[in-house]
């Protein structure tokens, strides 16, 4: 009888240890879900302060749908590796956003409703050259009010800008009205009609980039006051300006 009691006691102790181990593992997982050890030389898992500020500024939930074709990419290891990095970056951002960034990872099968949904949103279906298959590898972001924004296809050669591109997409869905930059320049930085060539010219790359995040408002060179709605004044090539 004592031997049986000892066996039962040992069994109960073992069961309790297993329960404690599992509970501890779950607790650690939940506590550190948003934290990662940065053991990479290029801070692969470290989000910038700017990105964290954008995530903190989310008031209404933002939905992110990450589309990646698992089957079509099976024989393209470089793409699969990069897709893993994109997914980790998105998961990191979602974990830091306190539930306000809702991430869905979707594998759009050929001829499926998910594939139609992705292409209808504007994602690029890129031919793989393998049995006529197409590869979807993009992101659709949306909110409840201002619509949606997309990254049509994650280009591996632009990995350096991955965090910036995703953060910019999120910010476009968070900010209802863009901050205004007042532009003063004696140069044709905004583009427009070029009397020399009698053709329309493109805006400078820096101005085009700013317009993704801000309203860039040209002010001319003879203004006497600056509107209070302007957050930042940008002066380019002030030569001959007074």
C-alpha cells in the first residue's frame, strides 16, 4: 500500500512539474513575445525610434494582410528567406503595437479567392518561370476610414528600406491629414513646365519622397508671411533669395 502511495505521489509530482514547466513556458512566451535578442550585426530585429513612435500613434486599429505564395516559391530559396524576414518584421511591429496593428499572413493558392483578393487590391503577380506559376509577395494595409495602401511586391534588392517602407505604409493609415511643409526655392524642385525644353519636368526625388509623408506646399520666393498651418519650412538653394 505504501509502495502504491509512493508511486501515486511520484506520479502526481511529475504531473505537477510538467504543468509548471508548460505554464512557465507559456508565461515566458507571452512576456517576451514582443522582445527579441539582437544578435545580428545589422540590428535586424531592432525597430527604429521613428517606427516605434508611429506604432504608438495608432488610435484606431490598422489591418495588415501579408500575402506570400508558399507553393509558387518552393524552389526559390532566396525569395523564401526574404519572405521570412518580412514576416518577422511585420510580427515584430504587430507585437509592439499593443493589439492595434492586426496582422494576417495569407498563402494565396492559385485560382483561389485569396489570390483574386490580392490582385484586386493591386498586388503584383510575378511569373516564376516554373510551370506557369505566379508569385504574390506583397502587403495590403487598411483602416476603417481612409481606405487602404499597398506594397505591390517586396523587392529583395530593397531590403535596406524594408522597415521604412512598412512604417510609411502604416503611417499613411494613421495620419488623417499630413503635416504641411512650406517650400521656398529658386530652383524648379517641384517639377512642372520647363520653358527651356517646353516639356513637363518631374519633381526632384527628395520632393517626391517627402510627398509620401507630407503635404509639400510651394510658397514662392516673395512671400511676406508664413501661414500658421505650415509645420516645417524647407528652403532649398537660398541664393538670390532675400
